[in-house]
């Protein structure tokens, strides 16, 4: 499994692993669509720079999504309504 953009971390639960793998898979698919659409290998410099900015934004999204998910797991454990 790729580590793009979210790497595996020690001690992650099965639920966390599945979420990370799903985010990585979808992010990789989105990046592939962009790369194919802009013909990355022959793209001029400005197009390539825009692609790198888009990838950075996608990585930022993935990190924030993982953080939100992990916070939700902590809140489930800390919730007085959890069984």
C-alpha cells in the first residue's frame, strides 16, 4: 500500500488503517485524473507548478481529514454515552 499522502503510524487501529487507506486511494485517484488531464510529462512549467500546488492542497486535505477522524474516535471514547 502506498504511503501517499498519509503514512502508516505505529499503533493505528483497524478503523484508522481503513480510513487512511481509503483517503490515500481516493487522493491517488484524484491526482491521477489531474495528471492525465494535463498531460503531466509534457506540461509547460506553469501547468506543472499549478499541479504541485493542487497536490499540496490535496495532501493538506488528507492530513486534516485524518486529524478530524482521529478526534472523532477520541470523542467516542470520552463520550459519557459510549458503551
